[in-house]
């Protein structure tokens, strides 16, 4: 099974080299809402949950493919860690769950320490190489238990006509599914960070 991944157009498709790299490694371009890091103003409103890339991902799921999603939709900066729980996940997750033909197998993953290994500042080759080949750094990756959405999906099936007829109802369903994932993902976050703090392998 090959891994497909939603990839931000404003980061991964900005040059010929990047575009080809992510294309050949099964990156699905997604147009996301983008804010200026200094002013906080929205610079691009994104394509929303009904953009073609989301349609494509539903087709992938329906054919049994693995779709990897960075559910927060952006890179979380170190200074945001304390308030990270306030960052809601993107509703596109809810749409993928709601419109898959079969119950998708949802596996949450959380990592700690990657910002020490590969900082999110403007890339600098010498800095990156020094992090890779310099002193060892600790990276903790946790894979949680599969998240079960079967019961809720079964209830939705009885209201499928209402789902496709009402945009407002669809938004509520997307929000509900996303909230379920968010609760489980942030629970895994707390568990992973606790393990990361306790480990003294390095």
C-alpha cells in the first residue's frame, strides 16, 4: 500500500524541484487558508473542504488507499506548544470520514522533539546538517489506537438524504467527526509529551 499525503501548495509546490518531488512521492496539493506570521492577517482563504483535492482523497479512501493528513493544517511553532490544544483540527477530516464508503481505519500519530532536529525557521543548509550530524537529539513518536467512528457513521447513513441536501447539516457532521478525532489526538499528545519528558536515552 502506498502512502498519499495532503501537501500545502504554498509550501510544497512553490518551485519546479519541489513540485516534482512532492508529485512523485504522492503529495496531493491542497489549498489551505494561510495567515501572515507577523500580522496574523489571512493572505489566502484556501479552497475549503469541497476543493478537488479533497474529492480525490475520498476516492483514494474508497479504493483502500492510505491517506496521511497533517490535521492541524500548519506547522506549530515552539512558542505555541502551551496553547496547542486551542488549535482546532481542519474540518476536511470530518468530510473524509463522513463520505467514505466504508469505515476508514483512523490511526492517530503524535511526535515530540522534531523541532529540535529540524527547526521550522527559514531553511539553512549548514544549520540542518549540524542538527542531523551534530549531537544526538531525542525524538519520540507515538502511534495511538485506531479511532472508531462506526456508530456515528451508521446513524449518518439513515440521514444521508439530509446530509447531501443541506450544507449546514453537512458542516455540523464534519465538525462532529473532527471533534472526535481532535479529542483522541490531543489525548495522545499529552501521553506522548509525558513519555518524551521522562525518557533519558540521550
